[in-house]
């Protein structure tokens, strides 16, 4: 399985593991190697999201701000939360984006 982003792909093996911080570091390190895409990240950090273990990183896509959160919901079950806004606007919209993401109910796929 691979995930496409523009003309780049992300191998699904980057998303394997049981620690959100490890998964996010793998994702950030892979995406950061695409230097010509203007994608830059800070250092991923452990976090909590809606009472779940998580990891978060802030970054930039061109002149736009972005944050990525990997949330662990259970054994090998994760969600990816992405927020994106024009430069200087993320502080204004982030609380609403996080509130919307926190209000969603994660349901484990029934075929697992």
C-alpha cells in the first residue's frame, strides 16, 4: 500500500508501529526528504489528543502553516489529523480544527 501526495508516494511501512511518535517521525523524515516540495517540519513531540496517546508536529507547506497529529486508538489503530492554514492564520483556526477532530468518534473497522 502506498499513499500519494502530488507526484510523490509514501510507503505504508512508514505508518507501521505501535508508538505514535515513531510513526510521525517516520512520516516527517520521509516527507522532509522531498526538499523541492517546500515541505518543512519542526521536531515531532509526544502529545495527548482527546484522552489518547498521540504525537504532533508543526510545519510549513510553502508559505502555509500545517500541523499533523497521529492518534493511537488501540492496538495498531491510529488516526491522522491534519490542519492547514495560510501563514499567520493557523492560531486563529487551530482551536476549531482540533475541536472538530476531537468531536469525531473513531470506530474500529468491523473487518479486523
